[in-house]
C-alpha cells in the first residue's frame, strides 16, 4: 500500500516541469508532507482495523446497547482500553436501570390468585 502511495506522488512530481530550484524545494517539501500524512492515515486505519478484529464481540455488544446501533464517536481510535471502559460503563448503567425496567404489578392478577387459594 505504501508503494502505491509513493508511486502516486512520483507521478504527480513528474507532471510538474518547473526548473526553478526554489520551486523544486517547495515541491519537495509539499510532497514530503503529503506522503507523511498519507502514511499516518494508513497507520491509523491499520490500528482501527486491528482493534475491530480483536474486540469484535465487545463492539457488537456496545452497538446493541446504543439506541442508534452505533458505537460512540472516536472509540476505535482510542483503542482497546477505551472500548473496555465504555463497555463497563454501559453494564453499570444497565444494572442501575433495571429498576426502571420492571413491569408494574397487576392488582387483579394478585386478587385472582388469592381467591383461588381460598
């Protein structure tokens, strides 16, 4: 992948036919920064894909917990520790919210049960 990036920048450099030394040094500096940014982006993508492979089960669980079925923004970039802490936070909130998930008691069912026992 890096070879393709470098070849792409070489083609761009060959298309520029400026003979001035100052413009060539400026082009070299620009190409250097462009290549550097592309390599940084590729390494960032590799890190995110590795995190996706290693933590796929937790990521699926996090997606299931959220109402829009998406993980929080920036979680993959932060890495494994951030995914585990987010998963733990969701579990804590889920355990706290169990009280709100209870169904109300039905009074007429309790009366019927008490009548049958008599």
